[in-house]
């Protein structure tokens, strides 16, 4: 029998927004609904993608912003082809810690690349494929910075506050552009409140 296609959920937010805490919990919630769910992340998710992640997050890597964007999309192309699409086609639900909105926010907003260039890469890499649902965890830059583990800061986390202000502003533009797909959650609330809201949104999708 042909299995029903799974759904694709992505989590987004500035560093320190708390989305990684939600990742496994969301998959567990979906499993309680009898769904098969897997978690993955970007950049990464495949052996090549994880190697690219190491390069991209390494504080000693120096690269042009366009190189950074191209590597993000290169990792994404592999991820989509080898992990995300096969899983969805097998009827699994896929929850990814970050996806394309992060490129618009970080490389577009943060690094200042034109959104049109990123749209070209998106079209080339993904075609019409989009997440079924994106949960965007919104926090102020101040709160995000407080929550970052200072002992393990990577190449992005070491950026200054104004970088994260631009990243957050770009995320908020995406929220306005795609109100059907992106659900904005106030992640400055308590963990319990955030979880309740996440569960409410998921309940509607399952
Ligand atoms: P993150 O997901 O925050 O992982 P961790 O919780 O281990 O720090 O780290 C990934 C970093 O990569 C994050 O700072 C945002 C950045 N990033 C981009 O700049 N563009 C992208 O397209 C993606 C997917 C991530």
C-alpha cells in the first residue's frame, strides 16, 4: 500500500532562542500521535553536510559571505536529496533544526546579501519544496545572548549584537511574508508556556 507522505517541520530563531531544546520534544510529541518522526539539523544532516558544518562554524574559517551562502545551500541540497525527501516519501515526519529561512536571516539579514540572490539559490536547490510548518522562536537579542553557552561559541555566535538585530529583523520579515507557513512563538515566555504553544500548533497539523 502507498504510504501517506510525512510532513516537514522546521525550527528557526536567533542563537539562544531555545529551539534546540524543542527539537527532540517535538519528535516525541509526534510519536505519541502514532507518527514516525525523525530529527535532523542544518547545516548538516548528511556526512558531507556535517563536514561543511564544521567548516562553516569554525571560528578560524574566513570566507566571503557569498561562499558562506553557497556552502549552506550545498549542504541543503544533499540534505534534501539524501535525508529529507526519502524520509517524507516513506511517510516519516521530519523535524529540522533550521532550514532555508536561516539563510535569509543570517546570510541575508546578518551578512547583508541581497534576498534576490538567496531566492535564486533557493529556487535552484529546492524548486517548490517548502516546509509544511515552520516554528520561529522569537527572542530579543539581549535574551538570546544571555542564553548562549559562552564556553562553546561558534563563528556565528561570536558576532556582535547588531548582527543578531539584523538576523532577527530578517526573520520577522519572513514571518510577515509567509504567515500561512511560519508560526511565530514568543520564546521569552517560560519553557512551559512555549511548550504549550508548540503543542497547540502541532495538534492542528496532526
Ligand atoms: P545552531 O543551529 O544554532 O546550532 P547550535 O545550537 O549547535 O549552536 O548553529 C548553526 C549556525 O549556523 C547558527 O548560528 C546559524 C547558522 N546558519 C546560517 O547562518 N545559515 C543557514 O542557512 C543555516 C542553516 C544556519
